[in-house]
């Protein structure tokens, strides 16, 4: 008979609610998930799962849990040293807030808010790029065309419609 092999997703501490639940499931000892999540507070669930103890003191229990998480899970995440440092700090702050202050801070935007914010900022950035491009083309038109014959410089419309895939070809050696 083959035993199942657990495969952990790369749950990062930046997604607070998922990370806390992941710590409970992956590091705790329990009979079933319902018993694990049926406690009044998250701290009680951590005590039930055997991840912290009431006897050591909360600070010492949190330190032991953080050390265990860093050595058993974070060390194997595919991140560089900056990512590792960032996740250590975020995990420490999150676990301390959850277990000592009994609060669950949210460190990322909810997906719906992120999508609407990205759409709004994308439109704003696109508008800014178009305006900047038009200002540059106006400056070219004012400065360069006044000093050269009209057929040496592309028209304003040609420059506005130019892209990387369809560039405007013109002889810059005349400039």
C-alpha cells in the first residue's frame, strides 16, 4: 500500500488568511479540518493543532513556530534572498499579529479591487502616454520642420500612427 504524498502549494505570507490556514493544515496535528476550524479564535485553533502552547508563553511559542516555518517551509520556496527576507518579515508580523494581538491584517488587495484598480490605472497611463507622445510630436513639428524643407520630416499624423511594428521610415541624415 502506498501512502499519499502531500504537495504543498507555494502559499506566501502576503496572502494572510490563506497563509494562516496553510500553517494550520501543513504544520498542525489534528483529527479533521472541522475540529480544527471550529474554535472561537484563530489562537485557539493554533493551540488545538499543537502549534503553540499555553505553558511556554505566547512570545516564546510564536518564536518556536516562526523558526519551524522558516526551516521547514520557507527555506524551500523558490525565491531569492530579497524575497526570502521579505517573506520572513511578513510571516513574523502576520503570525505575531494573529497570535499575540488576535488580529488578521490584510496585506494585499482583494482580487475584485485589484482588477478595477488595474483597469483604471491602465486607462490613466494610456491617456498619459498618448498626451506625452503628442507633446513630443508637437515639439518635433515646431522645432525641426521650421528649419528643414517640408518633405524631409514625416507629417504629424504619420508620427502619431507609428508603432514599433509599423515604424515611420525617414531619412534622419538630413537633420
